[in-house]
């Protein structure tokens, strides 16, 4: 049974999520503010956290940043705000998905299942490290180094980079990237892919040149 922590200061929202999540077989714990959520995450193991952005004591963005300092547990951000800046910021600090309110409970359950399924895939059985000039990628340890300095990537940035590197030299259509990295049950749009490519390029610095844009097609990882 997967355990989910629902963090939202609105009791009705928590009750709605609990009702549908328990029906799907999930075990639910609740918190009404970000500070309490961080303490719960330090004491207990969760398979996924749902974080509302606007909360007392500590907002969801700040809570997510703190949780990422000691845990890679999947995080879905909840917000009534639809600004692109908020979505980008959420992905930058390590969120795996971003859901706007009001939301469809059934769709939310499918998003939860998709995120958990992607994040519980087993790691490769042998150690695998690839290097391209000053860019080093440790697939087994889920680490990326730029000029011998370890960089921090969100879980989705890791998945996107690892997928593109494993398929280096191959033209990857936007549809294939979304299907293979996010899954066939992905509910977002092309902007989500573009946002993550933009963030990934920013993190790679001078080696962002390895991610080549193919106009009208998609992207290709090309390291000469």
C-alpha cells in the first residue's frame, strides 16, 4: 500500500483527496501547513507528497525546497494559480507534477499513479557512467557532474537527460519524449516538455549545446 501525505490548509480539499485516494487503495496522512509537513517527512516514509502552494507558516514552494534537501520523494504541487512562472518555479525546485485547482479528482488519482509508477522503476543492476568532455553522467547513482562539480536536477530533469543520453544521436520527436519520459497517461501539453528542456539546458551550462533543437520535430542529444 502506497502512503501519501496531503498538505493543504483547506480541510475540504484534503477530505476530497482522501476520499478518492483511499478508494484507490492509498494510505493517506494529512497536514495543514508546510512546517508540519517537513517534520512528518523527516519522521516517516512517504511514497508521494501533495503540496498546496498557498499555506500558513510555510508555503508549498519553500516546503518543497526543504524536503528536497533530504529526500527525493515524488512531489505534486497543488495551486489555484495558473501562471507559467509558478509552474516553472515548481519544476525548478524539484516538483514532479503541477496540478491547478479546481481539479478533477479522477484525473488527480491517475496523475498520482503515473508519478508513483515512474518513480518506483528499478535502477539498472550495474554501475554505468558516461562522460562527454566535462559532462559526466552517473546513471546508477543518479548524479550529473559539470566540470567535476555535481549539479542539482529535479527528478524529471534527471529522467529527461538520462533518456536523451541513452538515445544520443537519434532524433526524438516531441510526442516520443512525452510518451517515454512522462508516460502515455500524461495530462499536460508541449509546454511542459519545453519548460523542462529550458531548465535542463540552464543546469548544463556550456554543455547545453549537446541538446539540439530540431525545428518542427523535437530534440536530439548530440555530443561530438
